[in-house]
C-alpha cells in the first residue's frame, strides 16, 4: 500500500473512533495499523486496528471498519502454547455482520467482496449492534463486514499472533507492506 493511501485510510478510521466516542492517546493514534491484506483494495477488503495490550495471556484491540469494509475469512489455529486464539467481539458503533461456521440463513444481510466470493465459505450470520457481543472459539472460520456507517468493534482475546492466522484466500498477506 502506498503511504498516501495509508494516511487517507488512517484518517477515516480515526474519524470513526471519534464518532464512536472512543478516546485514544496520541501514541495510540500513531500506532494505528492499516491492514490491506496485500490485495490492493483496502476500502473493500481491509481493517484498521489499535492494539492496547498483547501479553502472553490476553489481548485487547479496537477494530475500525470503514463503510461496507470486509475483514476476510480466516481462523486462528492451534499454536504451540494453546488451542488457538479465542476472541470476543463487542460492537461499539455501527453494525457488524459476522459470519462463522454453522447453518446459513436463507438470505444474507451482507455479501463477500465482489470478485472474491470463492474465498468465503462460512455464512452463519450474527448481526452485532452497539452493546452486543459474540465469542469466536479457536480454529473457527469467520469473516466480518461493516454496515453503511462503518463500525467499531472492541476485541478481547487470548494472546494474538496475527502472523499465524490462516486465511481462506491464499493471496492474503496479513502483515501490511507500506511503500
């Protein structure tokens, strides 16, 4: 991702945090990560996040999704030190369409990004509005998408090792490259 695009997306994410009344320090704002997953279409498939803490035991993050932005399908596999990352998503602002393994409804409220449908395989839909939460257990395929106003999600989890996530789409690069 080019530095200019990174700065634009970062600014949009910070505006969402302001709308959600999430207070961030200047250091946290400076450390905001923009993940484009190496696909070059960050406003469609991407995620902006701030990590508050990530120890050997626990992790706390804030996730910002721009309007209709999708975090691609992935899972948190078994690791040397545990059975995989367990995470609870709590919606703080907007609406989040979360898809996990299980039975799909007759019709979906949100769709995978156009042209990438083959990389989305789970469709059990959970709709999260502000104040609602859902726990995703280790090694569970999942993906999520923001509604029309974007979304802010607080993530509480066991230790995060993003580099070990397994994505359904083999083109994905989890760690951003900014040029």
